[in-house]
């Protein structure tokens, strides 16, 4: 219990250092929250889908690369850090979808670059981009709702965790999500 | 706007939940009741809910999950490799330990991800082509490239043979305490591998210890062969891979020119030096070999790694090496360039730093006291002639020089600005080379007259750049080291008296930053000698500036003494290392200079001797003209000056003069090699001043050697001031040397000319002080100038003017009590008070009370500093106070005045006998010497004594 507590303090201190520009703090932070991020990643990529062979390490690594390559975002503590990680995960997936579509459009790309791109359903990539844009619009109107979607679906956090991060009750979160997903789904349906 | 949207959304949301809670058959009626456009929006939203109410959530999570699945499937992420753990993360990307996931065979590999993207078809093709070539390299000392690919997100990765590492080549050799021969054996394997790759037309491009691992069997393994090219190949020209380590990069890489096999040879040469340096002092052959490998021009290096290897073998076998015909000078330059201590770029600073005009010209003031009747009579005739002659010569020289100098100054300014423009361009290219680059440019620019502004800008740009770099990558020690170094250079520019003569506040800030970085690096690499030596250098410079700045003189001296203990320890721990001995000698020298300023009695001759003893063999083992020892020569000259000054403080003038002459000869030799170097020329000027001062102290102020010294001193000071009109330091030096010249002229009896020079100097110093009111140094020097001016005016019989100068001096002294070392201020106040008392007495007042206060102050100084010089000062203060009493008594003052006068002058007389040498007999007051005053006093008090 004490150890956990200390670890939690450690994480908070490291986040603080990273925020203040101590780039090495991120390197120390990652191992500490590695399992946590893996869990997020696993939640995100597994979902209820059949194929469970996805590799959370990859996503965690990608998150690290993203975070280390840019200026630290304004994070206050542990909870917010997961919010940032969720945002980054969203960005990674969106980038991927974009790259995928570009590769498809470009055509005739040399084997080495496309060698590892599976023929994924192009519609889901397009869906994701549309979703990303709709989420931006939702964010402009009601930030809490957009963050809820990000944390719950992009980062795969539990309802209780999302509620805690957003400082709302689980009931409220439930209502929020029910509405925002319907709203987003409507936006997707009505895109040209 | 968003606010209105937000409210509309809330209304919609409330209706949505309300409708959602209704049984399905009532929903339509509910929707129908709403006004448009709410009705349509609500209806669309409700359509997204299926009978369970979860339809929309499922759709969203599916849209995300589908992409996630194909984006992050391991097979797509790094081909058939399963990542096990991260081995390291660095500037280039990160490396993972991985295994093949297809179970073809269990084998560990290293997968290296890099951040570069591969977006264009051309870059992908080149990548593939290079990959095929690299995969062909098969050598026991090259980690094989097994595969390469790109992640689904487009990051390239490389799959390499996993090397079980017992450390990189330097670590391995250190850790296992390998002998030089064993180190050379490993290094020859490295050369062999590089040669093999070169034969296959593959250049490494980023050879450095971190890329050369040694496995537990002791076989070196080179990593990342050719990878720099794959990642960074940019056919459009200038490329500067940002992860390339400047320390190991060849000059052509630094410039962004074409990279050849010779670039790898260069890196090998640097690594060789580092590898052997830790094991032993490089013998001549090995230094020659490393020098040839690291020559500036790639055409002059070894033709191949095999040729380098052959020479190493020859050296090991004691056979003649091929690199012998390589000129020493170039070789040494390379060596020095690569082995520079990061802090040593302006190593000439010991004397210069510690001789802010104060020390060197201090005795100039004593020169006033030194005017001696004995010399007065015979000198006049001959000296009038001599002066006319000198003036004629000066005028001739001046006019010839003026034109040449104007042209030269313009040229220098142009060079400096060009260098700065070049620097700006480099920084905007985001080159990692800023750190090493600045040393070279700085070394060239900072020494140029007229370059104060350009080099300041240059350093400011570098620091801004390095700070940015450091904040992005605080774990990169090279950047940190370069930053510390740039801070120090910038500090020297601010505080270095030859350049700008700030008061040191900014310099202190910068040095403290540098110190913090070095402490951090030191704790990260506790055994790293280079870091520790830099720390010693910076701590010492800090202490010196703190002392120079005034305030806690004792504290600064203590700090430097602790620093000296560290330097001593380092030299003891690395008995074979020339750098450690050099730094010890430098620290000893600085300690002596600091002691001379803070507590002259504590200045240790033994320390100065030790510094000289350490340096002489260093210089003797090197060939004359080898630039790596130019710094050491400067420090030797400094330590000779230190020795001389300790001797002077102890009143051993002949010995002091001998040492000063030797130091001066050495400095002049150095100056000839660097005719433009301002700091070195300034050091020559200071040495001339010391020589002239000694002749004063020896009672022969107009000795021919003194005359020559004063003339040269004045000429150099003038030259430096006219070359760089933006330099306050040069202005200060010029003012101070004018004062010194004035003292000399007074000694020749040319009081009028002296007074003119003094007036100008006082004006210049007051102006400098007014422009920088917080600068204690200007005030200190101003007090000295006022004292000298007051004395001259008094000698000319201009008593009210003289009094004004002394009163100004007293005010400055009072103002200094809080900011300068207390003894220093007290000494000034004592001197000012006794002179005010004397002048007022001459003007007819009874100012004996003030004279007593002056004596009290001098006594308190003596209580804290019992050096012979301080004893002499006290004795002079007694004599002056006695003189005041005698003058008042002679005018018919109180009878007891005679007693007091006899007592004080008697003390002075006794001190004169007790103290050897010439400090004392120089005193005289307006043609009446203190001896006759004493006689008068004794007579008057009825104590006519024939004391010895």
C-alpha cells in the first residue's frame, strides 16, 4: 500500500518534471506507467473484437515517441496524464487511417513500404477520419463530452476511471456518452 | 457563439434523454410536439438508438477498434519480430530486444526504430537499395543487418544482430583496466572492420564509442553501419544529421560537405586518442598517428583504415611509422583541437582575470611616494634631453602606425562579422555542432581587436541555441558540456578585463549555471576526468571573479583553496595525465594571485614554485611551437608572475625582478605567435608594468629598464584601446597605464605632463564609473587615480585642488566600505585621511585629529594583514601623521605635538631599519624628508638621541 502510494507520488513528480522541460523525466515515467498504458492499449485494440493478437507494446512505444517528440502538454497530474495519453492514442490512430487512405490513393507504392499494410477495410479508415472531425466539432461545443468519448473509446478506460478524470458521476458520464455517441453517429451518417 | 451552440445542445440533450426514457410508442408523439428545427434534429438522434439503446456506442467503438486492429497488429508493426523490451532510447530513435515471432528459429535480434519518415517513393527505393548492400556486410566485428522495414505508421526500422554487450569500447577498456597494448588490439579489430566495410563501399558516418560495443569475449562489434546514410540521405545537398556527435565528426561532416571514407578515418583517430589517453600519456608515435588520422583536410589523413592499422602495428613493434613526415605543427593543432578542455579556450585568463588593472598598476601609486630627492638633482638635464628624444620617436611611430591600424581594425571587424554571420547560418540550420563550432570561432574572434561586440553576439546566439537544445534533450551530455563551456566563454567575455570589464555580475550568473551543469554531469559520470577538470576551472574562475568583485574576499579564497584540494586530488589520481597536472598548476597559480589580492601574507611562494615545477616538464616534453602547449606556456608565464609577486610582497625585489623578466620573455615569445591576440598582448603590457613597479620599489624608478618597460606598456595600452573602441576593459587599461606613465614622468621631474595625463585618467575612470555605477572596480581604480593626482597637485603647490582630489578619494573610499573587501576600503580611507590632514595642515589648519584617525585605520589594516608591505604602509602612515604633528608644532602649536611627532617619526625610523630594502626610504614631504623632521622633533622634545 505504501509502495503504491510512493509510486503514485513518483509519477506525479515525474509528470511535473517533464512538464517543466526535463525531457528525461518522460523516459523514467514510461516504465512506471507502462503496465497502465499497456492496459489502455489493450483495451483499445482488443475491444469486443475477435482478434486478440494485437500488440499493446507497439502502441505504448508509439505513444512514447509522440510524447517525447513534442513539447509537454499542460498536465496537472496522473489523471490528466492519462487524458493526454488518450489524446495521443487518438492521434496515432487518425494518422494511421490517413496514411492508409493516402497509400491506397497513391497506388503503385514500392513493396517495402506497403509490405506490412494489410488490406484493411478502407471504409473504417474513412469512418475514423470522419469521427475525428466530428469529435473536434463536439469538442468546440462541449468539451467534457468530447473528452468522455476520447477517454472511454480511444483510450479504453473504465467508466469509473473516466468519471473520476472528468470529476463527474458515473451516471452523468453514462448520460453524456449515450448522447454524444448518438450525436457523433448522426454526424457520420450525414457526411456526404 | 459556442456558448449559444452549447445551450442549444443542452436543450437537445435534455429532450433526447427525456424521449429515450419513454416507451417507443410514445416517442414519436413526444418528438412531434417539438418545434422545428429541434424536431428534425431530435428525430435524427433518436434514430441512432436501437432497441437496446446501445447502437450508437457500438458503432463508434467499432469505427475506432477497426482501425486500431489493423494499425497495431504486431506483424504489421515490426514485421515478424516480437518486441521483448526496450534496450535504449536516444536521439535517433529507440532500440528493442526482439525475437522472430514466426518461430523459424529462436534468435534474439535488436530492432531499431528511427523517427524519420519515408514518405516519398524515392526515399523508399533508396532505403531498400541500401538495406540490400548493408545486409551483405559480413565481418566478425560488424553487427549484421538482418532486415529492415517500416511500421504501419511509416517509421523505418532495422533489425540487427543482437550484441551481448560488456560495454562500449571506452567503458570496456576502463572497466577491465586494459593495458595500452590490449586497447590497441581491440582498436585494430575496429580498424579492420571499418576497412572491410570501406572495401564494400559502405561508410559508417557516425563512428563513436557508443557505436562500438565489446562483447564478453572481448570482440568489438560495430553497430549501425551505414544507417546514418539511409536515414538521412538527402540528395539535395546540405545535410546535418542531428544525432551525429560533434566530437567525433570530421570537419567536412561539420560543414555538411560530402562524406567519404576519410570521414570515418577521422572519427577513428578521435576514438584512438580517447582510448589511449586514459591508459597512458600518448607517446610521440601514437600522437603522430592520431594526428594524421584527424587532419583537417581529408586528403591528408590516412588513405585507409588499413594504413592506420599498419602504423599502429608499427608503433607497437617499435618500427618507424609512416606518419613521421607529417609536420608537427599541424599534428599538434589537431591534437589540441580534439583534446581541448572545454573550459580551456581562454586559458590565458589567470593573469588577465586576476589583474584587472588593480594589481598590475597598484604600485603606480606607490611611485608617487617614491619620488626621491636623491635622484632629483642629477636627473633633470639628462632627462629633458631623453624626453625630447622619446617624444620624437613616439610621434614618428604613432603617425606611421595610425594609418595601418585603421585599415587593420576595419579588416578585423569584417572578419569578426563574417564569422558571426556564418555562425548565425549554422545555428539556423539547427546544427548540433554549435558547441564545438563556437570554440573554434570564438578562439579566432574573441582574440581579435574590435571583436568584442561580434563575439558577444556570437556567444549569445550560441547560448540561446544550446539552451534550447539542452531543454529538449537534457540527457545529452555533449550538449550539456558544450553549454557549460559556452556559459564560461561568455562569462569570460563579460568579466575578462582585456575584453569588456563588466563588473562580473553577469559573469557570475553564467558561471554558476555552468557549475550547476558540471556538478550534474559529474554526478552522472563520477570518474570522468574531463568533467572534473572543467569543474575545477569553473569553480576557480567563479572564486576569482567573486574576489575581484569584492565583498567576501576570504570566502572566495577559501573556496579556491578547496578547489585546489580537488585539483590536487585529481592530479594524484591520474598521475600520468598531463591535463590533470596542467589544471593543478593553473589552479595553484590562481590561488596565489587570489591570495596576493585577498591576504598578501597568505600568498604562498611554495604554491607558485610548485606550479612552475609542474609546468616546466610539460613544456619540455613538448616540442616548441606545438600549439597544444600554448596554454600551458601562458600558465607558466602566469605562475612566474605569481612567483615574482610573492617575492615582491616579501621585499625580495631582485629575485622578483628576475622572475618577472623571465615571465615577460616568455609572454613576448607567445605574443609573437599571436600578434593579434588582445589578451596576450595585454599580458605583455601587464608584465612591463610589473617590471617598472619593481624598479620603483628598488628605489630606481628611472632605471633604463623601467623606462623601456613603461614606454612599451603605454604603447600597448594605447594600441589596444584604439583598436577596440567598444571595449571598456581597454579604456580602463589605457587610463591605468596613463597613470603609471604619469608616475614615471613625475619621477623624471616632468610634473606638468604627469598632471595632464592624470587629469585625463581621472576623467576617463569617472566616466566609466558613471556609466556602470554598480561596478566596484571602476571606483577602486578611481580612488587610486585621485590619490596620485592629489599628490601631483600637492607637489605643484596647488593645495586646494589637491585637497579636492583627496576629499573625493575619501568619499569613494567610504562608499566602498560596504562593497569591497573591508581591508581594502580601510586602507584607502587611511591614505585619504592622512593626505587630507597633511594638505590642510599645509594650508594652515590644525588637522592632527584627522591624522590620528588615519593612523588608527592603518593600524587596523595592519592588525589583519601583517605582510611586510602592510608593515611598510603602517610605517609610512606613522611618518605622515608624525609629519602633521611636527608641522603644527613648528607653527607654534601645542608643545606635546612635538612629543607625538617624535614618537611617530621614531617608530617610522625604527621600522625603516627593521624592514629590509627600499620600501621605506622613499618617503619625502615637499623637499623635507622625514629624517630631518624626526631630528627636529627629537631636538624639540629634548630627546636628542644618537640612537644607533
